[in-house]
């Protein structure tokens, strides 16, 4: 097992960011001892995109979203997430059955 270098002290985050952009982390950290970390309150970075859809598709999406009492953009994200999961797994994903609100 090779001897690891000592991680230097940094004056600020910019200096640390610059250091790690050039350094090989395996010279400083034994990644074989790394543990998986769960961040329950972590919110992924969101990016706004422009997407052109036929008006009829948007109308259908709004109708479905209204039936579920959710914003149509949120429903679109759910549909996309389900399809991505399905494509990556190679098998169809059954959407969860939702109770209708009265």
C-alpha cells in the first residue's frame, strides 16, 4: 500500500477548488475505505430548459395533471423519470396507483 500525501490547508474554497482540479485525489485519499453517504435533505441542482411540445400534448398533460391535482410541469418530470428508469432497466415500469382527491 502506497503512502498517502497530506492534504494541504487552503486559504479559501477557490484555492481548494484550484488544487483539486489539478491534483490526483488517489495520492491523498484511500478511496477503498470510502463509505456511501446519504444526504436526505439534498436537493439536486435544477436547470431550466426550453422544450417545444405540440399544444395538443400540453393540453393532454394539463388534463392528466388536473386529475391528479398536481402542476403539469411536475407531472411531466414524473413521466420523464419513469421513462428514464424503464429505459435504463430494460423493462417497463408500472407507475404507482394514485388515489383521486375528492
